[in-house]
């Protein structure tokens, strides 16, 4: 929520899901985002038809009331037109707008497809599954399987700026990555960092033993060193 005065635009608006719904464990895009998507505010389409021929799909969690989202959407729009469309990449808007009018107005400025603006159940499932705690958020999935590719697409797209050669190279790097089934994927950066530390100590047990020794003998060492 934004303060009434002295307001500075944050990089990400944090919000939390209060709905408790079990994680999605299906693999294909129709099971993941539903059978119907919107091509525009009034035109529905079958998800399978919209995904035909696509290699990747980007889920874009955003809302019209979020200043960082409004700042990022034009950047993503240019990336979509110049890089995604020629490379068989689709984007699906996952709206956090509070009413259908706001959704229609915001989605009307986007060239990609969307979840239906009133489909709050699927939106809540996706937010929970991908551990979305802030917007704007952009992640990449394999369009054929629904498997996870990367969670940091917003930062990567932002780094491309207007260099569309870099944009094409970025998409090629996503396609080259091995996608991971959702049940095996790690979406949280915090969890990833913890996992990296644990993996290091498991591979280098000497350092873990040394760390335990230091913790257990810190007082004695401190006295010997006169600290």
C-alpha cells in the first residue's frame, strides 16, 4: 500500500495471498491456467489454441494500481513485439486488479493474452504455486509441458533495454535451459540461497566441521586472543 505523501516508487509492490489452496501439480498449460484465456477484454479463446506453436510462455503478474507495474509494462510490451512474437513466445497476464473495469482498461493496453479478469480462483492458485509475494513478477514456463524455466525474467528483460539482439539471445538462453516439473522447482530466491549454502557444506564437510568447532569454542578463542 502506498503512503499518502513523500511517496517514492518502489521496485516491487509486496502483497500476500490469504487464500489457502493446494499447489497445482498438473503439467500442461491448460491444466495450469485453465481452458479459456482472453485475447482482448471481450474475446475468449481456447488455451490450447492460443498456445499452438509456442515454445515458451511468460506469466506476467501485474496490476493497474501498481506504479512499478505500470512502469514495466511498456518495456515488456516492446520486448514482446520485437523479440517474443518472432520467437514463438507468448505472455499471459495474471491480473491483481481489484475490479473488472480496472482489468479491462489495463489489459486493453497489452498485446498478449490474459486469464479472464474475473478468474480469481486460478489467479490465487498460480500465485500460491509460484510463491508470488510481490508484483510486477515475470516467470518463464515451457509452453508445451508447463514446466518451470526461470523465475527472474523481469530483471533479465529489464537488462535488455532496447537491445533486441540481447533480447533474442535471452530467449535463446531460456529455450536452452532444462525445464523442471513444478513439483521439483524452487521458486523462492531465499530457498535457493539456503539450498546453495547447504549444498556447499555437503560437498565440503571439512568447512562444516570447522564452523561447528568455531561456534563451540568461540568464547575460549576470544579469551586467548584478548578480545
